[in-house]
C-alpha cells in the first residue's frame, strides 16, 4: 500500500514537472512567434520589405480573408508588390498587432513540437490617421526543415474600430501614437505596464533606425536606469548576509584620488545607494578631472554616478567577480533577462538596437562599453526590465528588513522627495508612496514609476533627446490620479 502511495506521489510529481516545463516552453514559444510576427508585419508589411515574406511564408501557404477570398503565396506576394507596395512612398495602410490580445498554443506530434497556433486581433489603419479597422486573425506556424514558416493564415471579422475612451483616444490607436511620436521627434517609444505585481503589457512603437520598424523586443540603452539594477545587486548580497550596509567600503576599495582624505573611511553601501557620498556626479566635471569630496559623507544628498562606480569596484574586489557576473547570477539569469547586459559583447543583437538621436534627428555614436558601468548604459528590453521591476516591487530575494530599508526615506532629495536605497521616493499622501528613477543621456530619456503597495507600475523608454515630452501624457493615461500627482510634484 505504501509503495502504491509513493508511486502515485512520484507520478504526480513527474506530471507537475512536465506541466511546468511545458509552461516554460510555451512562454519561450510565445516570444518566438511574436518576433516572427514583428518581422513579417512591422518590418515587412508596414515598410514594403518583401524579403521577410519570401523567407517566412511557406510555399504551401493558404491565406483566407473574409473580404478578399483565398490566396496562396504567389497571389499574396503579387498583391503586395503590385498593389499596396507598388509605390511604397505613397502607400497608406499599416498593420498593428494588438499584443495583449495575442495567444500562442503549441502543436505537438508524438511529444515533439512541430508548430504553433497564434490567435489575436490586429488593426489596419490609414497611415497617420485616427480612422482604423480591426479584425481577428489566426495564424498557423510550422517547422519546415528546422525553420518556422507561416503555413495558414485567417483574417476575419473585419469592422470599423470604435474608440470608446474618448478622453485619451491617442492611446487606443497605434497609428495615432506613431503620429504623436513623429510630432514630438521621438523615433522609438517602449512602454511597459505592470499590474498585480506582474508585467502585463509590452508596447513598442516607431523605428529603431531609419526605415526599420521597432520590434517588441527592441534593445534600449536605459542610461541611469542602470543604477537601480546595481543597487539591487548590492541589496541582494546584503540579504544573503554577504555584505553589510554600514560596513566601510574602504575595506574592499579606496580610489587613489581620495586615498589620503580621511573621509573615504566614512563611505558605506548605504550612503552610496542614497547618494550621500559627497562626490560630484562625475569626476571629469571637475577642473582637475580627479575625484574629490565636496562635503562630508552622510550629511546631505547629491546625485552621483561616481558613487555607484565606487561601489562597483568595491564589490568586484570583495567577490572577485565583475559586476556583470554578479548581476547575471543574482538577477539576470534567475529572471531570464536574456537581453540585458552592462557590456557590449558578441551576444548583443545589433539588429534590435534602438539608435539614439538628438532633437534634430541626427544619430549619436553608439556607446559600446567593454567594462561594466554601474551607473549608466545598461542594455535591456521592455520585457526584461519589466521582470526586474516586478521583482523589485515584490521584494523577491530581499529580506523583509532590507526591503523596508530600501523603501524608507534615507535623505531628502529634491522637490519634497526623498531617496531610499537605490530609488527615489514620492510621498503621495495617505500613506501611499511610489518608487522612481529616471535616465538621461545623449539620445536616451527613460523613466519608471512603481507602486509596491498596490503592485502597479509604468516605465517608459525612448531613444531621443526629446523623449521626455512623452512623459506627461503617458503618466496621466496609465497611472490616473497617481500619475497626475507625480507630474504635479515634478512641475511645481
């Protein structure tokens, strides 16, 4: 009897492991199919680039349209070349995937994955206009000689799109957003929305470079949004008992420029993460180009990238690992942030990189760090950084004590705000607070705001000096009254 019970438990355990593995595989499959969809339509259809269609469409394609009948690959390509794309400069129709509507289901035969069904909704709109049509679709993707091909596609239930949210119509129409970005000279916009402690929406609009549509997994340089990641590396080490918040950093590292100044012995992880080091933002801003103390550590706030770099060198010396390695072990690998890194290496997918632009539309030279910068230039995607922020707001990997330290006011910063450990804190009244951080570099404007109490958040990535022009509308639309409060604090 006991053996039967044990066997039954073992069988249930095996089933649970299989189900978990299938769930993980399903998530990866969804990302893969979305990338194929983006290549086919964002790059191919919307920009009249026929090559993706020739590569991704099966020779056996069957396309069913409830208005235009049935087509095969030959007829479909002819329609594109001789119809919509006969003169790409004057074509008017763009297709936009409603990503949150998308569902992907794997297809197996004898336990082997051979295909996937993609269900969802998409919009076809007159370019830069608010009028749009909406339809449902089903795509069947299959592996043919190891390559994913679209074998069957159905587009049906076409009807005019009726915008019911009249107070903010722009955010209900991808084409209107594209026009809005063009007016604000923002080439690429990435939006992540967190609800119930999980990343719920990933939206990417515009182009990553001239003529190349931005895919959902566009890679952004997020400037100073690097700092919260470095902060979480340190706080996770503190939670593991491997680092002390108030231990003098000089035990592990002392910068030669301040070695003779006794104030270096007052530096701690706590003071660095709350920007109380006394350092300038960057030493190169000094006439001497050397690091120095501008006030006594721990006496007031002054934002400093040098402080974060000081912490990086201390951590790397103490643990004999690079910051990239520490972050990979503690954050990137556990959260499957596969597109996130401090350094430029062979795994950086340049085809998905959002190039930075100035306000006149001129491209900046791309930063390619070979050594991690703890304060700047992290490369990541909306999906990856969304996982990170959800991890932060949920306090995963942190002890309760460390989490409370992180969200507690350590020092007054600006405009009535405070800095905690790695995050700026907004007091919204009635016991409500938000954690935030912004980033600004040449061709980069980024921002996030998260609410740990209600497990909600918004983050915005742009690749232009003009990107901050989008903040007000996005904060108000996605965060409502809380977004308005934050905007009011910043503009008072």
